C-alpha cells in the first residue's frame, strides 16, 4: 500500500518490478496548439532522430532471451492462444516504438484526472494505461484544483505510424500537455515563452510521479523547461544529487528534444507487452489477420517495389488500403499484409526493467497556496502559484 503523507491517503499500488543486473537504455494544450506545433514535432522527428528512434539507442542485456515477464506462457501455449484466443493474451507491443504496431490495444477511457484530446489516438499497452492512471491520479490528489491533465496522443488502436510523430507506434509513447496557471494557455508558436505561465507545482508533481511510480524509459521536454523544473525542485528541497541523475547525468531519463516546448513526451517500458511482442513476432504468419506491417510512403516508392520488399502482392495491398489505383501519396502510411514471416521487421532485444528512479527523501508533500493560507510557508513567486515542502525522511515507495 502506498502511503501519501501530510494527508494519509491509500492508493492502488503499482506492481513491484525486479531490479536485474542489466538495464535497457532507452500534443499539446489545445486544438490550436496541436496543429501549430505539428511542424515543430516533425522538425524534431527529422532533426533529432536519436531522441525518439528506439532502434538506434544503446541497449544492454544479460545476453540471453529467456522469458522474464511471461514465464506463465510456455511457447506452445503462447502459440496456441495466439492462434485460437488472441484476446486472452492482453496487450502486445510489437517491434520498436518507431517501427512497430500494437495488438489488443487498451483504451485509456475517461476520468476526472485527465482529458483526452484525441480519443481515437488514446490506445496503448496495458502497462502504459496503468502508469498514466497512477501518475495522473497522484497529481490530482496533490493538486485537486488543477484542471485535468491533457492527454494528447498515445497511439492508434492497431498502432503503426501516427502523424506527425516518428514514434507512438507500439503503445508506449504518450504526449501530455504542460500545466498552466489558472489553466490559461499562453498560446501557440515557437517564440512563446511558456515558463512564466507554467504552474510549477503540478508540473513537477507529474515529472516526479513519472520517475518514481512507473517504469519510465525516457521523458522528452525542451531543455529550457527542464531548467525551470530543476530549479523549482531544488527550491522546494529535493535532493540535488538525485535530481542530477534525472536531468544531467549520462543516460538520464529526462532528455531534451526540439519541438517539445509545450508538452511532455513520455515513453514507458511495457515489460510483459513487449516480451509478448518479441515472442510472437516470428509466428505472426499463423494469423493472416495479424500478419501485417506498416510502411510510410517515400519518394521513389511503387506498389510493385513494396510488394517485392515485403513479400506481399500489389492487389493485396490495394485491397487492404481501399486503393482504386496504383498512385501513392508521399507521407501516407500503408498497411502491408504479409504472406509469410516479415523479413523486413527487426525483432527487438530482450526487455529488462531497470530500477525505478527513487528519491532518497521519499515522498514530498505539495500544498496549493490558495488552500493553505494559514500555514507558515514562503511562496515561491518565481515558480508559480503553488509551493511545496519536503517531508521527513522515509522509505522510498515500492
């Protein structure tokens, strides 16, 4: 049971995770923002590929591919259920975040703690959805007067390419809008300085909960936003050495990405869903309805060339995508049905969860100024309308 002090509240615990010897290294505040910042997002995708391109990130493993999170499913049973009862397997994250897809995607749904900007794009792995619920409920509990967090894009029900992102393809990526004072969005555009408008208390509470209550792979946000959050966390008494491991050390989970000036981009590990995806990828051909991949049309592509590349057929691709002719549109994402195992689909390495980023000071009591006028506290006017005081030392949450 997770204990939240200052006011004692019981929360649903997050399932415990192992701490193995090796680890894996790794929209928007309104509809107007969603459109206006799309170019920024695409610029980030093309100019800073390593920030989101999971397939090129360094990955350390212990050198074997034994199941760790799906040991209840021997391979024959897994293949049987995949062929006969695929729904019983739960969410399956296939491939990489930038070249993958999602099977049995889980819909986030509605809740007072968040608002779905694009409900059709609110599907993720079971782990992603559970983490989001835990994190947003924590923020809402700390800041009950804060507007619901804006959940922008997670992914499509079947995963695959989602404009304008490079990632968001296998159910593990989420975009969450920054939280502003009085829920007043300062507007769109690159030159807008959002920092004076940010309510630092709930923004830091979101980042802190993401680091401590989930298996986060990375959190992308503009470096200027990072500095403001770091300074706020230091000012309220967070452990500086711990903060340095989050923001500035080699392999830190919080990273800079251009085009992320108005939102957080979080990628979670989804241990069971990813391991299922890795194990079923070689046998996808056993289910023709699931044996497919996605291809984003580039210059020089033809249906004939794509059919040969993926071992498909021109007529099959046309039928699956509702095409009446052979003309291709640049940037369009095609579903490519496969006749056999995909030879162009890289299989990710084994997933091994790292330890969570626990603070040595345990939990933090964050108090909205407006609801606690009598307390002897100092308002951090340079950071926003909320203050926080560190609680006494205690055991980290598990």
